[in-house]
């Protein structure tokens, strides 16, 4: 792992296949105890929105996000792990969800168009990102100027999460809940000299 911020695969932590399978199993148990819909309902997803689940893993939040976005919305399921994309594709086939689109990211490059997302959420993964500057820059790039980022701590202290987000110069934390932070992208004039 390197600090390269050009989006190379070397600067991204990709868990081994066996660890991914174990994680997917544990997330299924978690989702039975704590239904994803309860958490997703607090994100503010509205009908017709373009939503990005960045670091979607096995896709536990996707069906709820798709229901909130409705038939005119789109939910992009982005991950660097092939097994994640396979899992999401299998979910789409099983559930018939046509508004979920899986995308295999290359490094920190999601491949999504600049300013395409109304809302991006990144859950259960921020603590594993080695180059947080490159990661937050990509999320900023794909989020509309009036868009929202929902991000949780993962397995790191809230102070560290706050420090990384604020230190990026790209995001303003507008509110905090126990489970996640809500952020707005800073506009280019607010970032002078930081990009």
C-alpha cells in the first residue's frame, strides 16, 4: 500500500477473497438483527435521486436505497473487489432490481461522471482506506455541488473521522449522528489552493 493519490490499484486496500466471504456472512447476520432499511431511511434519499453506495461490499444496503430512490432513481454499487460486484449482480438477478448498477472501481477511480450523484454513502469501510485524501477527492468529484455524503467511522474513533474529512478541505460536516456524519461538498472557491 502506498500513499499514491492518482487512483492506482497499489494505494487501495483490497481484502482477500476468504476475508470477503467471512465479512459477507457476518453482514448477513448483522442485517437480520439491524435491518438496513432503518439506517438507510435516515440518509434522506428521495425518489428520482442518483445514489452511490461507495464500497458496497456484498450489497446489504442496496435494496433499501433502491426502494427509496424509486423507479426513476439509480443506485450505483461501487467496489474495488470483484466478489462484491459478483454478489451485487447476483442480488440484482434474484430480486429483479433494475435500478441498481454495479461498477468495479479501479483504485479510487469509480468511473462515474463528475457531478453525477445526489447522494453518496460510504459505510463500514472508511477505516480501511489507506489514501483518504484520494478517496475523499473521488467522492467529491462524483457528488453534485448541492449533494450529500453520508460516511461512518468504520472501526476508528469519531475524532479521526472528523479530522480526515475536515483536513481534506473538500467537505463540510453539517451534522453528526451516532452512526454516521452528513457532509456537503465545499465549492471550488472555498477550496482555493487545496486541490
